[in-house]
């Protein structure tokens, strides 16, 4: 067995317990033990170490042992990108297919008022690499803007604007039409900072009235997933994402008969948002 050590949060994320950031928080909260002792941030471990999470033993796996599945989810407005909400509001995780022994890890986030493409994976290393700023993955958004947009405002946002948390810019802005004060644009950004797209427009005195992510890297939101629905990505699509993250391709595992049945039931149970409208003439409760 290899004597190479790895960061504890990296190994925990690879075990499917959550993202590296979530695992760092769990370590800081004292929820992780290594060889019977409470772990601390910065700890490195070997595969032969005994690790527990919330007093439950964790099965450690090498990078090549982790199943690499990726699903695309079409997030509706009004859903939160969190596992649980204290106020009981609906979260994106409520709609995803159930896994045994693993967890879906979100590749980035969207705020509650933003809809569109979200990617989830079982591979913590893939998620971490794609989210890291150094990977420079393009994110494309469809944006409806209130107000008259002038050329100099577009130029300013492409050249760069200083926001509260540092400089930001769009790498591309294309007008997509619209009428009156509501004009649609497609914009491309290389980071995933909180509300960055909205704040760039607000820096020019303009308000975003609708925001939808339509692309992440080479993955485009398409008709395979309507609002509130998910679909599993193909082997080629997963390999494309891995290449962008600098990872070697790995075969996407086939679903077992039990998983196929469970995922099919989940899909039928989680009806698309459009199908949940009240009938004509009906009263809302």
C-alpha cells in the first residue's frame, strides 16, 4: 500500500461525503476523527488510516476507485443550492436521483432567483477542479436586462469593473433581441463568484430581471432536461468535462437494475415544474 499522504478533506470528498469546502467545515466542527482522535484542518492521511465521520467509519478509496457520474439539472427559480433549508424551502437536492453509499456534489451554485444549468457529480476531485478559478471554465448566461443598454456600458463590463470583492469582467457579451426596456443578452464569465453576473450589470446602473445559465464549459442546457428535471450525461460529455479539469477519462459505470428502477421512480415522482400549474378555472389554495 502506498505511503503517500493526502489532505484529509480531499479524501473525504472523494468518499462521496460532500464537497471539499463542506468537508473542511466538518473538520473544523470536530465531526471527523482519524485513528480515534479528532482531526484538525491541515491533517494529511494515508489510505491505511482509520477515519470516521459523525462517529461512522468511512471507507477510503483511491482516486481511480471513485465512480464518475455526472447529471445535468435544469434548476427552476425559487430553489436553493443547499442540501437542507431551515425554513423548509425546496432545494435542488430534493429532485435528484438517490444514490447508495455516495452523494451528489454540486459543481458550482446558482442563487435562488437564477435558473438553468447545474451539474452534479459523484467525483469530488472532478467537482473541485472544475470549480477552481485556475481551471478557467466558461459559464454562459442568458440575461434579460431592464433599461437602455449603451455600447460604452458593454465595453466597460468587458474591459473590467472593480466590484467589492475584486475585479470582474465578461469575456463576451452578445445581444439577443427583445423589446422596449427588456433586452436579452448572452454573457460569458470565467468565475463563479456570488451574484457576479448581476453585480456586473448593476455596476452600470442596470437591473437584471431574468437570469438563466445555459452553458458550463462544453455542456449546453438542452431539451433533455426541462425545468425541474435532470438527465445523466453521456460518456463523451463526462470525458469532455474531465479533460477540461485535467483528469484522465474514466468509464461511467452502468446503472444496476436496482438503480435503474430507483432512478426511473425518482424521475416520475419529480414532475417537471410546468406540469404543476393549477388547472384552468381552479382556485389556488
